[in-house]
C-alpha cells in the first residue's frame, strides 16, 4: 500500500506484553497529527524474549496537514 501526502506511518514500542500500555503510547504518538485517523494497524510481539519481550504497534495514519 502506497502512502499519500496526508498519510504517515507511526510506530511505538513498549516493554512487555501490555496492550493497554501500547495503546496509550500510540495515542500519545498521534497528538502531533491534527484529526488523526488510524486506517491500518498491526502489532508485533516478541515472545522470544520471554519475560523481557516487547510489543510494537505500527499504524498507518491519515491526518489533516497544517496550512
């Protein structure tokens, strides 16, 4: 999928497997984008790290550019 000028990729990574913490981090990462709308979202959890793994969220965000 190609991105258009009003779209961007936003990635957040948090320690552990807490999706609530990852969602909060994503909300904070979206603050700079006016009228941000998530149009695609995926997660990646690293189970190989046992208790010290990480969770990553990758979102395609459509937003209203500043004029």
